[in-house]
C-alpha cells in the first residue's frame, strides 16, 4: 500500500509561512510537540502505533521535488533562501518518538524547532487515515457524498438570496482531520467544479497546486506561543510575535490569530500600529459573534473603517454556522470562513478530535489560554497560573494534556 503522505507539499500553508519566519528569526530554537486525542475513539489509538511508525518512517524518506520547490518559489511571500533550505531538508527520524502506552498513542517530536515543527500536520492526517481505514466502510463514503451534495445544494440556494455588502467566501481547512487523502481530493474537486463562486482556496498546498487554487493560511498558535520563550518580557510576547511577522512578510499574509491568551488580552496589544498593518483577524475559540463584535468595536475605537478589514472564522464551522455569521457581519466588514472537519470528515462517524501542539520551547513551558476552555493546552500548571496572572485572566480554565 502506498504511504499516506504522498508529498511533503501536502501540508497546511501556515506551516510553511511560520517555518520560514522562525527559520529567519530564531533558527536555533529547541521545541517539543506532543500528540493529544481530546475525545474517546472507537478503539484504543495505541493499536495504531506500529502502523504510525511505518508511516513516519516513510515520511522521513521524502524530500521536496524540483517541481514542488518551483511552485513554492512562485508564491511571492516565500523567500529564495527558505526554498533553498527546503531543497535539502529531510525529516530526521531521531527527532520523533511513537509508542503505545496502555490505550494511549504517544507521539512526541523534540529537537530543533525548524526540524520538528513540520511533523504536526502529517502526523495528524496519518493517524486519521489509519483510524478511519479500520472504522469506516464504503457506506460511510456513500453517506459523505450525499452530505457533500447537500452542502453544494445549500450553497446554490444561498447564492440566490439577496447579497450583503461583501461576498460570502469559504476555504477548505480540513487537511489535519480528513477521512482520507482520496476523499479530501474529491471534496476539493467537487467544490471547485460546482461552487467556485464561493470556494476561494484550500490550506492544503499540494491540492492548491494540483487544482490551481489559492493556498490559504497565515499563522497558528505555535508561532505566537514560541515567543513566550524567546527572551522578551512575557507580557510583550504577542507584540514581539506580531512585529516579527510584519518584518518577515512586509504586508503579505496579514491575518492575525487572536486567541493565544484570549481575545481581550490580544486587543490590548493590537494597537493602532498593528491594526493598520494587518488586514484582519482570525477567530478560533469562544463565541464567534461576541468575538466579532469585540473586533469591530476595537476598530471603531481606533477610528479604522472595519469595511477595509476582514474577519476570518475557523472554529468548528459548518455551513449553517458560516451562513449565520455571514448574515450578521457581512454588511459591516469583509468575512471569510475556514471550514475543516465538516468538509473533509463528515461521513456519519464521529471524527477524532486530535491535535499535536507545542508544549515547550527553549527548555521552558509554553501555553495557550484559548477563549474555549477545552482548547487550553499546557503541561505545566504553575506556568499556566503565571501566564494567567500576567495577562489578568482570572477564570480557571480546563487543562488538556
């Protein structure tokens, strides 16, 4: 059977953009990433350990092809030295450990950050595909196709409604939790063929290249979390991270992620300087309407016309939620909707809620204090309490580890 990872290009765009930025700004950083399953699977994930090891071995034998490197060089924000780095890059097997610990699947990547940060997305879709090979059937794919037809029908009907000031646009963010590579590709092909009016891109760089779509993404939590360990005053880590991004991309990739220590703390740091430089904000936890209203109020306070900015929603969306948020905000600001699991793993089987997150950098713990308690992640309670104290976040939030 062919390896699950068919190309190193099959990664989320924001992995490449964060990778480039951190290679340029902190090439010597050391980091640790751990795999976590947040819900109960149909069977112990430890049963997959041997198969995951085989797939990781195959991943570590891959390198970028010249055609793939030429594609990356063609993206105006990818710098030539980063493409040169990727031309000689290979994952090192010694930096990642996979083992069964009772019923738990333990996966840990530890080493130079620019060598281990890339493992995350590949590991997640490896685990997903192996899992659904065991629990899925042809009937589930039949169900998935019927549900996809219903989605394209809903989009067609939505397109006949009176338009708002700004158009409805959505993107595929479903790589990490997809049912399978074949199904993901089928979804993208159908959406491009039938809903191109609304479907504006995919985070999957491999499929973006193959289907001539726009690759979508800017930054994820790990980028900002890393700055908690980069020697700046902890209270200033978000400002340092945003400044690092501005200096790296000079106006490109201008959507900032807001929930590493919660939206309120983010907005304190997101002053007039950053609000003018960034094109918009991405929501990934908490009530999306409350979040969006806070963002618009913040722009109004800074006397910035919100109509020139974009709010991107990406937290557990389906089309009903996306349509509702669009109707609420689209007359006041541009919107975008990154839809993941509901596009690429809506088969009638409960999806895995799996992540592989940065837990330490340069020998010290890092954390996120998301606006949804179940998304808070840290392995050190003392550090979590300190982070909460520094940013004045009094509520006790659930910890996942």
